[in-house]
C-alpha cells in the first residue's frame, strides 16, 4: 500500500471514531509557484537560489534545466519518478530575459498556529470553525500530505502542542516516544522546527456533548499569525455592537446562542439538526457549533455550547437574529428531548450606515418638536433606545497580543555552487522517488530501485 493509500485508510479510521482531523495545506514543492520570489517556477537556464541559512525538504516532480544553483547548508531534494536537474546556458528561455535569480522563499514562514494553513476534514457546507478551532485541537488527528514536502514551525514554545495523533511520511505517531525519535531524526528536523514541542497521545473526544478544543492558551499566537497580513489589526466590523465569540480573533456581525445542557445532549445530533432543519431557510449565514468554556461560570457548569450565526453578506440582512430566535423557540418546545436545559441569545446591532436608522434620526430632528412635554418625551424615548442598544451589545473578552519581533534582515546566500552544474547535460530520469541530500556525499534512501 502506497503512502496515499495509507493516508486514506487512516482518515477512514478517524471517521469511524469520534475523532476529528485537520489537514496541513501548504508545501515546499519545487513546482509550486508561490514558493518562488517571482511567483513562478524557475525558467530554463535560470539561476536558482535557496536560503543558505535554512533547512528544507523539497519535492521535485519534473525535470528542470538551470544554469546555476546555490543550495542551503542542510536539506534534501525528494526526486519523483522522472524528475531531475540538468545544466543549461543562462537565458535559454526567451521568456525569461535577463531576470534576476529565482529565489526560493523562506521555508520557515509556515506556522502551526496559523489558521489559514489548516483544513478540517469532513466540513459541511454552511459550517465554519472559530479561529482557535481551525488549528488542531487536543483531541484531533493531524495529517500531513503524503504527496508533498513540507516544513512546519511549532511556535514560541509557551507550552507543548498536544494532539491525538500525527500522520507524516507514511507513519502514524500515537506515542510520545515514537514521535520524539522522529522529530530528532534528520527527516524530522527538516520538517519541524522552532522552540515549540509537539506531543501526542490524547484520546479521541468520548463525550457525546463535545469537548473543549484546548487552544485558549495559544490563542494570542493564533490571532497574531492570522492577522499578520493585516498589520496585526482586525478589520472593522460592518455592524454596530459587533460580537466576539469565544475562540474568535475579531468581531463579527450576527448572533450567538449559548446553551446549557444535560447528560443526554449530543452535539453531533444537534449540529445536524441545525444544518438540515434550520440553516437552509436563511441565506447569507454561516454557523459554528462547539463546546467552549463558560465565562464567569461561578458555581454553574464550566462549559457551554456556543452556536455562532455569522452574517456573510456585505450588508447584514438580520437573518442571524431571526434564526437565533427560531432556535430559542425550538429549545422551548423540544429542549427536554434534545438535552438542552436553557438558552440565551446575544445579537449584534444594525449594519453600519443603515439608511433606515439615519432616516429616523433625521426626521426626528426636522420635526422640531416644541414644548417642554414633547421634549421630555423625546429625551425619554432616546434614553430607552440607548438602553436597549446597550443591552443588545455583547460582552466579549479581549486578549493582549505580545509584540512580534521584527523580521530578520535578508542575509546574502552563503551556499555553495554544485560542481555538477559546471558541465552541460540533459536531465536524467529517476525511477521511483529518491531522497537526495543537498549536502555532498549523502543519499537518504529511495522508494523503488
């Protein structure tokens, strides 16, 4: 059974249990255009430069003719069947022109804590996850692509990254001893880096009511990675009194339904009920359902079920509020059978720049109500309206993000020129997939003779 077949078998086993799994998305493949400075793979006859002070594993699927190559101090090429390198004169490709050398981008730019770099297995249409749960949770199985090279930064080391299992390079790691041996090996050091630690062995979530993700401690780093392309700041919400759900990095428009539950509550059954019986009736909404810590729990249960209804359109239609009230009515009628003990709703305000609100305010001003009684009634009405808006406003926790260190300045490559490229030659096909070390004189292995 090949690596891909073993990966599919492992995913099927995950599906048979209650374990969720997360798939790692980016890779360090040679032919992926986003891995190169010019957003394209090197032209025929181009010079190729890898960061000299980095470690990287690079899967090569095709044959390439290049004029020169500066290699990193430590790393490997994984040559697929038919892949290889040959020498060619500079500027052989007329479309290349006198372009600058093709620079392979920093392979250390991919962080475990970046929610954009993971994909949840089995995600249904209309569902989303709050940001902290887009990164692998402690009960999740983690799968790295069997048909790609990759490199993952494990974060600042504030605490070990703990998951149920890790599937990588055709192996499944469910014990810390086996995983530690792999991470310390040359193959592990090429693919995982940073001061953070990776740990496995947690059980699959056995509670039918769901399990807390467990990423609250690292949420500041999750949010920092997510918001780095935006300069570290959240975009402004398109509504008044925006909400910030537990586990979310930025405010959003919509509604949050908080449920307390009894021992008979089943989160998967409830999620399916909402997806099939409620969500299709409301356009422009996305939903997230998960168990989260209860804020200010006191003597009550320390967890609750959070149902987030997010408006996805540019102009909120109020569908989230209507759906939230429908869920309250459903709990009132069927809560006992569902195992739901109580429910509460928080709802964001009107869209920013809503014309109807502005029109009401303008007409009130133009009316020019005279007399002390009329003015008093108007002030009372405004006070009641302000109070209602405040009551509708949601509480939301805030986190303090530590300042990120400034990126290190670019260092000129210190790699060496491989003498194999001093002699022109054709690309030699490779049978099977071969691991070729970048440093001289080492071959790590091969899949096929």
